[in-house]
C-alpha cells in the first residue's frame, strides 16, 4: 500500500511541477467563469418563480461537457505515453510493484487531479447562494449527488484516457485518441434524445448509456444505482484493457 500511495503522489505531483497542470486549472477556471455568468443570466431572466438548484442550471450549459471532453484527454495523455517517451517506463515497470498497482496509481492520480479542478464550481454556487439568500439554490443533497456524478463520469473518462495513453508513446496522439473515444461515447449517448416508442429495445439501451440523462438525474438530486453500476463497470473495463496493454510489454 505504501508503494501504491507513493506512485499516486508521484502521478499527482507531476501536474504541479510543469505548466500542464496549471494550464488545465486555469482553463477550467475560465470555462467555469463563463458558466457562472451564464447561470446568473438564466436566474435574472427567469420569470417563472420556480427556483431550480444551481447544479441543474450548470448541467444545462454546454460548458460542463466542454470541460469534461477537453480536460480528460489532456489530464491523462502523459500517464503512460510520457513515461515511454522519456525512457522512464521500463524503470517504472521494473520496480517491485505489480502492473495492476501501476495502472491503478496512474488512474487514481489523474482522477484526484480531475476532482481538484472541479472544486471551484461549488465555490461559484456558494457565492450565488450567499448573495441571493435563496437556500434551494445550494441544496446539500443535490450538491452531493452532483459531485458524485462528476466523480463517476470523470472516473470513466480518466480510465478511457489511461487506456489511450497506454496505446502510444506520443502524448498528442494519446490525447487525440482519448478525445475521439470520449466524444464518440458522448455522441452515442445523445441518441436517447431522439423520440422513440417506449417498447423499442434500442431506445432503452441508448437511454441506459446516456451520459446526459445520467447527469441530469444527478444534478436534480436523484441517485440511481443503475447509473453507478454503469460507470463503475465501464471504468473497470477500460482499466482492465489498460492492464492488458501494460502486461503486453512482456510479450515483446
């Protein structure tokens, strides 16, 4: 366990000793600022009198998906590709740790950094809640469920990114592969928005894998165990594929 934690600290710390980590944080803060402005405009223009949680308003902006689709590839692109490019990959893999520990450490480090980049979101929501004096804007349960959704969908995209990074020694190519896979999954999930008969089995399948529907539920405070199982299962699938890629070095 101590070795695993050392690897996690190494992976997480790497973001703060280069410009990459600070660039990602600055970019996320910029996009969160735009979404913050967008949420304020929606609140100002709302004449219905119905106050929705700000987490739901944030989800309805395209900034959420833009942050996810753009940052995930950049966060994970260095995990394995940089090690191969810099020549430290073989040194890392000859240390007294299992391949599975290396994969999990890379994944955990990137996921922790991903979570850190999202923390300012709740600061923005708290500011609006403070100045409006409307308690329903920052419901604790809704905020917790939204954060859970962000972590779960982030774990899926981090596992996809680790898989893409393990495929190549080029960070740029790793980021591109991760972006294409993540975008493809997102576009596939949009199929559920197309009206279809409730008896259509394909419609039910697309609804089950719909990222937008999942996040809509989380943003409203609904936690469905099916969503949790979906994200954890896919995350494990991509981590398993990453492990097999790492193990394949022994066959070469």
